[in-house]
C-alpha cells in the first residue's frame, strides 16, 4: 500500500454487521468505519444506538447494492456472512441458502475491489465446498490471501470460541499476514476472572450443553464456553455431570443476557435494547470485540512494517 494513505484512517465498511462487534473492534484499532449494512431490524436498531456512522437496511444478495457500497469508496471491507449453515449449532447444510451469502460477500468484494477485506466465519466453513468457490473467486481477482482459525481465548477474550478469518490484500502474495495473526497470542487462555474479576458476583455458572454427555457448569477461573444464540435456564431434570465444577443448587444460574455481552467483550457502555431472544441471538452471533480489534491491529502492524521498509 502506498505511503500516501494514512493506514490508521482507512475507510472501512462492515457487511452483515449485526450489532457491531466487528465494527467496534476495527474502530477501536483506529480504522475509519464509515458505514455498515445488515437486514435484521433488531440488530440494526442496536447498531444505531452505538455508532455515529450510518447503518443501512439492505439485502446484500441484491446486485444493485454493490454500487451503493462502492459510493463509500472503502479501502477495507469487513464482514461475517451468516454462518448457521456451517455452524455446529446449526443444521450444517449448505443447501439451506445462508451459506450462499459467503459467495455474495465475495461477489461484492471482487466487484468493488477494496485494497483489503476481512471475512469472519465459524471454523467449520473450512470443510465446505462454498469456501473453495469463495477462495477461487478472490484469487482470480488478484487478492493475496491469509487465513487462519483463531481461538478467541488466546487473543484477549475470556471465551473458548474458534473462528475462521480470511484476510485479503489486493495485488499481494498469499500468507503475508499469517505470522502476524499468531505471533502475539497469549501462552494461556484468558479466564472470565482475568477479564471481569468478581464483577459477575458468582464463581460458577450454567451453560446449557448440546448433549447431557457434556458438562453444563463452568467456573469463572476458566474461559467461558462459546456464547451461542440461545441461553436456557437450568432444566429441573438436569443431573450433575461428572465434569461439573459445583453442585446443582438454587444459587447456580446461567449468565444474564448482558453478562454474555461482556463475555463477547462488548464494553459495559454498549447499549443493548430489544427483546431477550433477539438480544441473545445478536450477542451470540457477534464477533468478539477484542478478537476483531486484535485482527485489525495485525493488519495495521503489517502496513506499518511495510511503510517503514519503504522509507528505509
């Protein structure tokens, strides 16, 4: 990237933004987020409460949306196309249609051709045929690609959450960001206690397991399990699992909706409004803010290093 660009103020557009985890992380890192796009009204309303730039209610599968996004002249396009059809929490069926939104994301990128893009998704996308189509499309358009799966608990997030990141840089070689994405990971996973201390007022909490073969009780002295889009109370029929860290009693509870937003590293100043089920879903779907910020800073560090090499 030429030295005439102020890399800390690159114009950035967020697609499939949800309530804004990716946007906030990139904004915190110094990127100039100028617009966001989504088509789910509850998330759009929350986004509007927390950002100065506009968010647009647009169906990103419509071809005419490209020219509208292009009007913002983005240097960077970021986004997390909906992942339910890849997710272990979903039906794992690419034919359901939401997986196609990853292709729509690629179509938008290859039409507008920003200098950089970042695509986030669940780790399981690596096993999908859709991803291969996406990668081929990016390569044909001249993007150098760096990809990796990051466990958020090693990057400033108190949560065991694995996510796939694909970063593209126009007219660059493959793998330029690979070392940047991994070299600053922590040696140990971050616990809830390391991040929040005793702010939750509890030491143990319940997270409903997908199967009763798995434990449901966790400690603040370890990373939280993945925050999902649903948050269920303890069933009266729940029996203590051998891996549970405390007895099942009246004091044990699941995390509240807002507490789960803290686990996703949204700041306590972030404003959430709406009904509980919508909030649970948008928080569960969000990119952890600190993970997004980490990825953003990796890009800035690469650009900074390259600028220094050009100057020297």
